[in-house]
């Protein structure tokens, strides 16, 4: 992991904007066909809405930090999605956003 979390967090904040639609992504299956929408972006977290939600959910900066610490192992197939779920209950959103900003030209 060559990039600090602070640099990645800055990239996330620059790449995301309200009403951006993000495709759900996971290493094992790739894009799932589902999406969620970014509602709000600030230094504390990202508010998202989609799927079966009835109200928007804020995914805190801490969730991103914990999952990013395991990102290289996860994308190399050395850590499972289930293991990451022990770090954050918001892996659907965190992994999809990390993939968007780290593995594409967002």
C-alpha cells in the first residue's frame, strides 16, 4: 500500500459529489448490477442511499480507514469479504467507493 490513507481520503472527497451513482463492486464477483447514490460528502464521512434502505446512511471516515488498511490483501485475494465485514458493516459502500477512486480514473 503505497498511498497513505489521508491521500486516499482526499481523493475520495474530490471524486464524490451528491447525486453520483456508484456501482456496487466486490473482488470476487466484480460489479453486482446494483447501485447506490452519494447523498453528501464531508470530512467525517459519506452519506449514501440505495438498495433496501429507507433512510440515507452515513459511512464514517473510520470505516474507510479500517477497510483501506486491508485493501491490498483483499484485492489480492488474501482476505475475504467476510473478514472485512468484521472491520465494517458498510463494506458494500466502502469497497465500491475505494474501487471507484483507486482502480478507475475517478
